[in-house]
């Protein structure tokens, strides 16, 4: 859709496959239906949308999230005090491991994964700490007809075991965020490898290195070569955009068709973000 079609906002695309900055909205204020309709259109077209210079209280952040749906309470990470639907994502200057420091799709380890995530920058380093985003529509479109035919019938097993299970527990190395190690009984759920977006009807790959363990009915060893090839396609630079944070910046991305990666290149500096996650629907 051309930019001129928007009646209440200005949309400036950032990259060919995904990403656009939105201008003309103050997200701390109630949004009209016309504004939301324009924003929703931009979200579906660009898959990740960005806002600058937004000052939101936790209550305003939650109100914006609720325009999109019900909100998630993370099953493993302690929430902001008094606001169970908000995650405080903090890396202190003394820490070496960040939150989200690898390509992934938020909450794919749930039976009903997330629709989208809304991240608000409170404090950011002077240099570094950018976030990368990758289009999984573009990854799917890049595959050969033969490989597409193979993948159409496959399902994959997703789990948070590598991050929050006893065998992984990398989350416990982040001192500033209180994460629960849940032992060996971390749930596993099957999702189609090829996801049809419930609103656009477009197909995209729905696997990711953080939470996809193997193909259903396959062993990990059998799954690894094909998964690694697909992961390589999914993160190709040509299908990405990169966002430089400033205090007050907001990003909202569509977990149904987008990967993201929080770069961990700002050791010695503090980064403080707040995230609200919108619940989605069953993967089909």
C-alpha cells in the first residue's frame, strides 16, 4: 500500500522486506479507530514498526498493547512489580549476557504463541545495542519449489528447554533479570514449519534457533542439517532491517512472520527496556 493511502499517520519504510517508522502518533494518548486502522495496515504491510520520542507510563504501554489483544504473562521471567504483563529487560554495565541475544521469535515455545511484542526503550547505551529483524516471508519465498513441497507437510517441536530448562539455564547468568529454571519437565509443542499468517494469508517459515528443537517424528541429529540450512536462509542480511534505539523509541514486531536479534555489543553500558507481549492464536 502506498504511503498516500494512510489518512492519519506518515509511514517511512526502512528496508525492502520489512520495517517502517511511523510518524504522527502520540502513543500516550487514546487512539481513534481511524488511527488504529492505519497503524494496523502499516503493521501488516511492514511487519515491524518503529516510533520515536514516545514517553509512556507502564499503564499507557499496557493500554497500547491491549488495542491489539490480550496480553501475555511470561511463564519463566519475573515481571515488573505491580504489572505482571510487563517485562523489565535490563542489562547492567557489569553483565556480559543480554536478553534476546540470538535470532528468535518470541514465545514460540508456547502452545499458542505470541502475536506481537512491543518494546519501549527507557535507557540505552550511547553506542551499540541495536536490534536486527528478519522477514520470514522473504525466507520462505527464497526456497526452491522442491524444498517448499517437502516443508509443507512438516511440523516442528518448540520448547524453552535450552533457555529455561535445567540443561540450558543461560537465563540464570543474567543477574539483573529474575528467571526461573524449571527443571527437566519443560513443555514441548508442535507447530507447522510453514505458517500461514492469519490476517494476510501469506506463508512464512515458523522455526527459530532459540526454541525449535527438531522436526516432529525426526531425531535431533536427523533434523539438524535441514534446520541449519533453513536458519541460514532465515537470517540472510538481504531480508533484514536494523534499528538504532534512542530513549523513548518503541518497536512493535509481528512474531508470526519476523525474527529478531538484540545485539550484545555494549559491554560496560546500561540498557533498560520494557516489553509488552500480545497473545496470538494457534499456528496454522
